[in-house]
């Protein structure tokens, strides 16, 4: 495909805007349709980014013949059904993490993707952050092997707010959303499947109906281990912090930035064409469409992550 790839983006909130900003730097791609829950707010975003078509219904975008691909930045609970709808409409699709909020949902998406022959990708952004790409290249180059990963994922969300501090129409989830980043990254970086997983969680929030604190332990087939701490109660510092402890070095990744064990910054500016992990994720999606290949972080590649999450959910329900 050499023509301009025309895109519909669903979800005009905090993360949808991150994708719109990233796409501005990618040649040969044009967002022509924007889907949002609030029509007036969606029109404002569309006007800012020069998007001609605005709707509150994804189906309105899917029937547009000129739309080649869809990026879904919608609530977690919609991901599986909307991804399948996009594929059934003949559109390539990238769905933001998580792929689904159940194993069955994830399996249904993978089955639909296989039968469609279209590019179907899930936004496991950590595979694309320059910091994690740097470590990945050290591993694949035989210069570094993970012995342990220590990961902290901390937010202050005692009320239902998004990354912009705006009220959410849906409830986020530590296990099916935020843990998915680390579960997938750990197996991806180790190049080895997860063979053991344990989880504990704190009290269920009386209004939101979810655990606000959680701890997860993982072990890969090659012997590497991972400890993950997650919280919606933590009042700063906020974000996700990854410590790679290996046989030859220690690396600390903070989103797109990387430091050594002495907290000295490592230059990762030459790892990829951008320092923006979301932009790099989108570049992979569009490159896979043009080249007719499976993308890194395809729905098939990340399915194992959701199998682990399902196992952890069952543990927590039985506890």
C-alpha cells in the first residue's frame, strides 16, 4: 500500500490525543474520522487536528469505504467487541491495551484476526518505548540477561479520573489493564514464557468495586523472576518504574527514558526514529499494513499475556 492510509480513531480522550499527536509526525497517514462519547467535545478535538468527520457511533466510521484502519482508544470493556467489529468491517485495527478484559474476549479477537487476514495489533507500548527497546537489543545481542525485574505501577486514582484529571465514564482495572503492560513485557524481554504466576490484592473499593492495591510475582521458563507492585492509592511519585537486574548490568526505565544502576542517564535517542513510544507503536502498525506483515505486538503475540491474567484473576477470586 503506497497511498495515504486513512484512519478512524475512536476515543477522543487523553490517550486518543496522544495517538493524534504521534500520527502528526508520520508521513502518509491521515485521520479522517473521530469517534467520541461527547459530541461537542469530540468536535473540538476534531477541529484542532483537522479531522473532517465526527460521530458518537463507531459504526458510522466503519461504513465509510475510505477508512483503511481504525485505532481504538475506548474503555477497556469495549475493546474485544469493537476490535472484532472493525475486522468484520474489513478494517485493519490497533486496539489500545488491554486487548480484552477476559481471556475469552482475547481468544475471540485472535480467532477473528486469523480468519480476516488483516493487521490486528494491541498497543502494548512498553515493547516500543526507546528505553525498553535499548534493553531488548542488549538481550538479543547476547550482552545482557535478565535475572529479575522489579516494577512499580503507581497512580493516585481514589476517584474515577483519567490521566487528564477528567471524570471517567468507566472503571479502570489494575489487573486487566496496568498489569498487562508488565506481564507482556517480562515475557517479551526474557524471550521465555511465564510458567508461574501469583497474585494478592488489597480491599475492594466500596464504590468502584475494584482492588486499589495489588502485588504480582512471575517466573519465566528460563528462571528469571519479576515482582510487580500496583496501586491506585499512591499519592506520588506517579507512573511506572522498571528495574532490570541482570548478569552484567542494572537498568532503570521510566517510560521513554533509561538510567543505569547509579541513576546515570543512558542516551537512547538513536534507538529509534522517535523518543515517543506511542508514535513508534503507531509507526509499527502502519508499516505492517503497508508491508502486509504481522506487526510486533500483534493480537496473536500478546494472547499469552491474557492467559496469565486469567490465571491470576482465578487465584484472586478463590482467595
